């Protein structure tokens, strides 16, 4: 074996600390009771310090926008007092307790996933500002996309790659901490999440959001794939190319670093999409970014799958792998949008949605 191959023996955990012993036990039931009491107590304080205006003269929505008049000292005194009350009550009533905190660890994959959302949020917010939309519109979209990504990616893993296993172990479907998130499923989940998002916002069009979210998706995928590298997962087939990597946590065979190939495609795609966005002065023709995203990303994914270990056991003997099979319709959709739906002669500004009032 060529000793010049890069050997990857990195730990998927960034850092870890704990367990930390607590000076006294904390009642779990006491914490739950305190949450309920704090909610009720806050509502009572709110009624005391923020009496409702005459509903005939002011709508409830407008009333909610008023700044709270509750003194911070009163609020924190209530919170601390009710937490203490909950714990004192369960000193005499048996309750499960927390004696230690931890061990607490941060993983590279989780860090990459968080960075994908943070960077995506800032990029997306800037594009909403360029179009004159409110910050609240961007904030709401983040929530939709977070849920769409997690649910879609998990169901994609369950349905596309390991249906037999999860049919036998349905309780593990929700155990995302054990791993198993599929990028194709995340993409489908985000498409549905964006559709639900724009249904409640008639001032924003579906294609406008899809176009602009391709940019955060592209750079976000880079961070996620780097996280896969730290986890030594989604690796490639054995090879003798000079840039092969030995993933020590898997075996001692030199393999294609397929996850880094995908990270490279994502970075290239981000540069292309951002360049298009700037070239058209923040108003590219409707569908241009989406079509480019689908065509470049999933063409790259189709080709890279040739180097990867098949993730779906039942598809090992297929002519094309599951990842390739899922990529084909998305490439076709991207080409169709670019060829038949994008009006390249028409400046994108005319396609921009109206600004919110």
C-alpha cells in the first residue's frame, strides 16, 4: 500500500466536557411545574402592567406590538421564586431527579449544520432586504426551512435508503441523533416548506423564494459535507488515485473522499449562483437560479455517486445507484426550467414581486 496516502483519523467530536456533578439534585417534575407556573404568572403580570386597550378602537394585533411594561426586576423575581417553589414542593414528593449534567459534546457535523443555517440566514436576510421585504418575512422562512430540512432529510433516509430497517424498527425513525439524513429528502422537504411559507404571504411569489434560497442551500451543503468528512461517512470506493484518503475509523483502504467532491461542487455552485445574482443586480430572471442549481448540483451528484459506496443495501446490484436514480429527474427539471421557462431576454427586475406595504 502506498504510504503517501493521507490518513484521516480525526475525531468527529470537537470538544467534550462533563459529566458535571450538581451540588444538589434537581427535580424534573419540579422543573415542569415551574414552567407551567411561570407561564401563568407571566400572563397575570402582563394583565397587571399591560391592560388591554378598548378592542373597539384598537385591534388585538396592534396591542401585541406594544412594548411590555413589566419591570425586569419583577419578572426575574417571579421566575426565580417559582423555580424554587417547584423544587421545594418535590423535596417531600418522590420525583426523578437530575444529579449530573453531561457529558456535553459538540460534534463537527452539528457545528457544520449550525453554520449552514447561520450563514444561510444572513445571506437570505440580505436578499429579502434587497427586495424591500420585512425582516419578519426572512425570520419566518428560517423556521419553515429548519423544520423542512430535518423532517425531509430524515424521511428521505427512511424511505429512499433504509425502508426495510425502519419498518422493522419504527421507533427509531425519530432518533435523528443516531445519524441518517438524506440530502435528496432535505431538498424535497424544503420545497414543500417554502410552498407552505408563501401560502400565507401573497406578497411573495413561490419562484422568487426558490430562486434565492438556492444560494444558501449551495453554501450550506459545503459545511454539511465537511461535517461528513469529520464523521468518516459517505466515503467512496477503494481507489489508487494519488489524492485518496484512508479513513482510519472505517478501514485502512485508500478511498475516494466523495464527500469532499460534493463539497467542492457545492462551493463552485455557490460562486456561480452568487455571480448570477450580482450580475443581474439582485434581480435575476425568474427560474434562472433554480434551474442552474438543479442542473449543476445533481449532475455533479450523479457523477460523484460513481465513486461512492452505495448507501442503500437493496440497490447494490442496480445499474444505477439510489443517489443517481434520485438525481436524474432533478437534472431534467433543471434543464427544462433553463431551456423552456426562463426568459433570458427579459430583465429580472420585471419579474420581481411587489414590495410589501
